[in-house]
């Protein structure tokens, strides 16, 4: 009898847990009918229609129009929201970023310098790591976001610096670009890197020239040489994955981002995003670009397709190829040398992460398999290789729907932009780079002439190219209005204006973070604009982004996904 009672109690307990789980993971529900009126509705449709009101039925847009027309649709069951002159527009679409990477603060120390963070010296950086390590004493000690050019010492930290925090616990910190890592002696030992380790293809193990044979690793790992350190940093448990994801999701909702991007996420984490979406751990739609280097043989042999990972609100529109590195990390691949010589080498131009012949082979293989792709290209030499590879692939295996995407395309020349138009390439510019790094691009990396044309949005529009713009979060904070402002103003942290001829209008800049970004990830049929039949992913801003003196001062007051309110500022 007691045994049966025990089973009944256990069954009731499990049933209760199941019910609570279903309630906890149920997505926010949209009202049957909502009407928003007495404001400004930026639809971002093909005509950039601006109207006063919108009707939402369930998850989708019903109608847009004047307040009078839309209020005529109100019934007893309608929720009526007075916009009071505020602006409603489509939710922001993150064209390229690394969701949920901004949530790494839960397991990694924030080492950013101003204007993003507060680290200005290497001793401060080491103190931040020590303090973080005391609260997280197990496993690898991780940090992110340091910028050697903003540290007072003007250099990268080294293994010796990190050994001062701990000579026995493995430590790895990532550069602000995400393309370089610094590790301590214990981490080098775990990674199996020593004097005899050769540089991997597409990467560099920096050496200490003062060591006896000049071969001793100094702890700085570039590009493919850093992949092992990155994997160890991201080798985290389920609870950290959940904490990271919910932290990032909240940040994105506060910024009005309703569709996020997970570009180049390691497969181990990528596999978790679909189930988390199904269980509503995060409400956003996410476009995931798996890394080509992790899946190359399976992809090119037709044994695996990206869409196999799609779950819930997770889509996999493209595979990502990393063709070169970072300009501010001196790993971007240029046709002409860097402005300020790297380590005294006046001929240094960076290098490709994927050799030209390999890039041709990869792009041709993706064309054969009809798999859409994005290519990370920062330097103009990398852009040239990518354009050549696409032209060769189109000649061998014509594919009108290929629509290749160039991520960053930062130092693209005008002739290359024209060639993008001819080949059907669409770029996603890292436009806020002009704010965060513009001064140093002009003075250190590129020189004033080349820096003036970084992220050349006006050239793209003049060539008839549809482009998007992004923040590359967590490289820079998820601030879509900063991205819009940067396209419009092209102003640096020092107040200089880089290439005013590359400025675009506010409406053009807003399209680059809404409908045109959605088009790049093949979601424009359902999101990115407010039109009848499309999903009601929307934000309400505190003011008018077409007229506000400083776009960055506007506040996202509410965020909606599928008609359901998922964030409110108050």
C-alpha cells in the first residue's frame, strides 16, 4: 500500500514539474487583436511608407494606415495602444554578430578599454583577471575584449604577464577583434605549443625574439593558431550556456533586436541553439552561420546540409568562410602594406586565413552543392581573392540564386564594389567600426586616405547594391542605433569625420538594419518590414529616428516578437 502511495506521489510530482516546465517555456502570447495609433509607423516596405497606425492580429500584421482607418477596425476585444507621437518600426535585424557571445561575461572577465570598458593598463587587466578568477576558481580562466592599441603600454599582454595571475592555471584572453588570443605558460602546455610547434596554415604563433633561439612562444596566437584556445574557453557547462544565452537575449531585446545572428559559432555550441529555441530559452529568431572549416568535407561531399540543425526559430541560411583576419589585429589581408609598419616590416600586408587555391575549391564546392555562403573579408586582398573565387565558381557552375555575402568588406576598393554588383555579391558592413576604430585606422593601420573609405556604403548604393550594416557583437556592443548613426555621421570617437562622401541617409541606414539585413539572411518574406501578412516583430522608439539630433539618445521603449511584447523599458 505504501509503495503504491509512493508511486502516486512521485507521479503527481513529475506531472507537476512537467506542467510548470510547459508554463515556463511557453512563448509569450500575442493578443488576438492590437491596434497602435497616433504615432509614426516606419514600415520599411519597398516605398519606405511612413504612416500613423497599424493593426496586428495574433502574430501578424493586418493593416497599416492612418489612425482614422485603423481605429475603424477596433472591436470590444481589441487592445488599443496610443503611441503618443512615438515611432514604431520593424524590429532590428542583426545582420552579422555572434549571438549569444555578449553573454560570455558570465564566465569570462570583461577586459575592454574605453569607450566600451575601463581597462587602460596591463596591470589593471591582470587585476581584473585575478578578481574574476577568485569568483570562478575552477577550469580555464578566461577574459575577452582587450585592445593592445588602447593599453598604455601599447602592446599585447604576454605569457609572462598572464603567468603573474597564475603560473599553473590555464589562462586565455581574447583580443577585441576575436582573431587573436593570449595564453599563459600553463595554457600553452595544455595546447601542446612549444618552440618546436610550427605555425599552422592561416595562423601565426608569435615568438619572443629575445629568447635563446628566437622560437619561444610569447603567448600571442593569431587566427587559426588561436582556435584551440578559443575551443577551451568555450568548453563550458550547460548552466553557463543557459546563463550566457539568457543574458545576451535580454541585452538584444533591450536594444530592439528581434532577429539575431550567430556567425561562425563553433558546432558544439551551435547544436545547443536549436533545442534552446524550441524550449523558448530566448525569444529571438536567430540566423546561424556554421563554420566551413569545421564541416568542409561533409559539406562538399554532400553528406551534411546546414538546415539539418534548424529548430524552433533557428535558421541556417549560410555557411561562413573566414578568408582573412582583423585590420586592428594586423591579420587583415591587404594589397598594400599597413600604414604603420608591423614589427618594423614596411612590406607587411597581413595574410589570408584560407589560401587562395583553397578558397576557390571551397566556393566551387558550395556552388555544386547549392549551399549559400558568407565570406569574412576585411582587407582588399582578401576581397579580391573572394571575388575571383566567386567569378570562377559562377563560370564553372552557374547559380543565379547564389547571392554571396561578404562579411565586413571593410577595406573594399571602389573597383571591387563595382565588381560585387556585377557578380551579385551583397556586403554587410561593420559600419560602427568608423566610430570605435576610425581614429586608429587613419593614424596607425590604414592611413588617412584608405581609412576615409572604410565600410563604403555610399559606393555600394551608387552601384545598385543592397547592403546591410552590423555591430559584430560582442566585438562592439549590441547598439543598432549606434550602427545607424555611424552610417549617417561617420564620426570617430575623437570627433573626426571619415569620408563624408560615404555617408548615407537615415532611411537608407535604417533599412540596412531592418529589411535589407533580413533579405541577406533570407527572412525578408516574414520579417524586416511591417506589411500585411508579415510577422509583427516591432519596436517602439522614444522619438523620431529620421529627425532626432542624436540617434543614439533614442530609447527602445518596447520590443515585440510575433505581436507579443517581450520587453518594456518601464
